C-alpha cells in the first residue's frame, strides 16, 4: 500500500513538473500585465500621450496577444503544443528587447505587439498543454497553476517596478526607469525557453499524429503502466477523426461547448479585472492617495491576488469549477457596486474603497481568474480542442483589448462610479450565465467531458 502511494506521488511530481514549466507562460502574461501599470505614467510623460494614445500604448500588446491566441490553435495542431510554446517564448524575448530601446511611441507599440504575439500564444497553449498532460484526478489544480503563475508574475513585478522607480529621481524615471521595467522581461523569457526543452509533447497530440508508442511512454511516466494503459484505451475508444477545420468547429454538434467557453472567456475580462490591474495607481489616485501611497496600494492588490489564487488551487478540485464561479461572481457584483457607490457619493473613505477593490480582486482570484482558464482547456472535444481553445482565447484577448483601450476614456466620459456600476451589471449577468449554462467538470476525464456534451445533443 505504501509502495503504491509512493509511486503515485512520484508520478504526480512528474506531471506537476511538466505543468509548472508550461505555466511559466502565465508568468510572462502576468509580468506584462503588471509592468505596464508601473511604467505607464513615465511613458505618458516621456511621449506626452493623450488618454486615447495612452490606452493604445497599453492595449497594443493585447492586439498582438489576440493575433497570437487566434493563430495558436491551427499552429499547435500542426506542429505540436511544445514547439509552439517555445516559439511563444522567443517572441516574448524579442518584444522585451524591443520595448527597452525605442526612441518613439511607435517603436514601443510595435515591440509590445511582438511580445503580445508570444503572450497570446502562451495564454492558449500553456493551459491546453497542462490539461492534455494532467491526470483527471488533479487536472483542475494543475491547470490552475497557470493562473497562479499569472498572479505570481503580477506580484513579483509590482515589487520590481517599485524598486526600479525608487532608484533615481523623477527625471531618470521618465527617461530610463520604464525601459528597465519593460526590458527586465528578457530574463523570465530566456528561462522559459530553456525549461521548455525538458518537457515532452502531450500524449493526446501524439495520438492525433498516430504516435501511440510515444504517447504511451509519456503516460507511463506520469501515471504508471496500468493507469497509462487504461487512459490510452479510453483515448482510443473515442471516435478518432482528423482535427476539425474552423468551419466544422461551428457546427451544431460542437456549438454548445464552444459558446460556453467563449462567453466565459469574455466575461473573465469585461467584469473589469484588468481595468484594475492595468490602471490601479490611477484609480487609487482618484481616492485621494498620493503617488507613493497609490503604488503601495497597488502592491496590496498583487498580494491579495497572489494569496487568493493559492486558495483557489486548493479549492478547485474539492468544491468544483461551477461552485467557485458562482461564489466569486456574486461577491464581485457586490464589491463593484460598492466601489461605484463610493466614488459616486464621496462619503466613503479611500480606505473603504480600497477594501472593496481588494475584496473584488480576492473574489476574482478564487473564481474567474483560474477557473476560466481551466474550463476553456477542458470543455472541448479532443479533435477541436486546439482550434476551439484558440477561438476562446482570441475572444478573451479581444475583450481585454476593449477594456484596456476604453477604460481611460470611460473614466473621462461617464465617470468612475458609472464605469464600476457597468462592471457590476456585467458581473451579475455572469452569475445568471453560470447558473444556467456552465456544467461541472470536476473529477471527469477529458473523454468523459466530451461524452457529456454528446449527451446534450
């Protein structure tokens, strides 16, 4: 009995190692999310940007990410998940180098788009890779490592930004600090490239390429011989077909899982999380906080996001995906309404507004943050998983672009309170959607989830 437990632990450690390496793509995503919030003010002053141009500079990376996410499905179906993860890391490094050296805002925007290509590809392929390689019993926890890597990137980068900004005076910050902030991304990008060389291709992709021997070898490394044979048998028992074309993905039989995945991806973004992550210092300044206090409060956002994502890693395979989505979206709705009321009435102290923003971030971190990435990596049948995941990720990044581009203009146009109330209404819509349409996938193999959708036809 002890020998069996020991072997299972050893196999789990191997799968966890592969998941952690793949999830570093999330760290790159988190780094770019956080680094721009610290560099934004200096870049605005350096290039004298308007609200619209500031939004464009921030969201230019997201344009690249949207293209990267859209292309990743077809490319990974053809060349493999691992190879395209390596390509994504190379693009991120090129973008980081380019972001550190531009002499014009145009050069900065182009470099951020190139880096965005890598981030968008990794955002699709990292959770997809983990879902295809993880055992069913702890797939939720392993895929959630991706979101944990995202918030770790955010958490670490807030401190890097503060350290770099504190190194020189205001003039140095405007001329040079932002270059070091953006250029520092070269380090995690290079580390990611090196570590990716030590992980295998996913067994499900290998099976699609008719490479059963290699697939079985990888499954045995992670699950042991008996469990590997059982899982391979289950994969082979499903009707194997060529990867679906984009047109086929939209056929009625496949439309429901695609619709659920896409709407979840969009809701993750339009409930306002990246408005806070990208523009946190500017929001806190509106509560009366000074520059240093705003940066300190932004670090608190990173700490809360980090801690409660850890909580989600523990809960996701215990409570389940749907329950966490419901708990989180209800709490997010209440918090966003309270933040809007605080800005509207003027009677709520800055610290109380900070409290509700932090509670909102905590609610997101245990629900829509990790759970959506898990679900869009496991909802789709094997033959459309690459393309369908890419479509969902494309929609996620497109929604992120809309939020990041329009948020400064919304603050100027309809005001802070109305903007947060708009996010509150969207969060309430998310509650209704999750109740009616989102299935529970906890503890089910990818093949069992595929049969679940077949039963709903």
